[in-house]
């Protein structure tokens, strides 16, 4: 690979990383005290993909150690945003289920970001952002499949 190509791809990921950091800080500033972006991300994942997953499955999806996911889930349990139920497949492990409060939390968190989205929309028209979404989704899908050999 030549240096110019390497630079383009590095710059691409570098820009995504910076955007991720800035958006993370903006979102966390709007979350209720005691809740973080990892808490929101787990709730969002359970709604987007499905609830009823085991903590190990969630840890793998987020590429974090099981102990890290257990800690995140403890915070969600403490706030009443999820509940743990016995795994019907084996009876030993637990599964994670959203509560009504968890669904409400997600909706409120998304709505709380309206001022940030309004500012972004003022700078970048909706159509311009919509044009980027298919490529970003394609890259995310590739990266997701690439991590799992």
C-alpha cells in the first residue's frame, strides 16, 4: 500500500474517531446523572437488535470484557432500566430485558439531543447527511463482519 492510500484511510478513521469523541461528550452531557454513554448504548442495542440477550453476548457485541459489561448492566439494573431473567435455554445464565423505564430513558435521551441535532442541521442540510448514510452503513457492516473471522 502506498503512503497516499494509507494516509487517506488513516485520515478517514481519524475523523470518525474525533466525531465519535465529540458526539459522545455531547450525549453524555445530556444524560441523567449517574448514566453514561455505555448505559445508553446497551439500551439502544437492546431496542435496535433485541432484548433477552445474555451478558456474554452483549460483551461480545460491544467487544468489551464480560466484567465490563457486568458493571454496565449493574448500573442499568440500579436505575431500573433493565431486568435480569433466568435464561430459558440453560437455566444457569441470565438474560437482559428492557423495562418500560429503559424504553422511556432511551426516548428521552434521544430527544435531549435535539439542540445538538438542530445545530448540526443548521450547518449540514438533511439531504447531505442522508447521502452519507448508505456508505457509512456499508462500512459499518463491513467492519462488523471483518472483526468476526
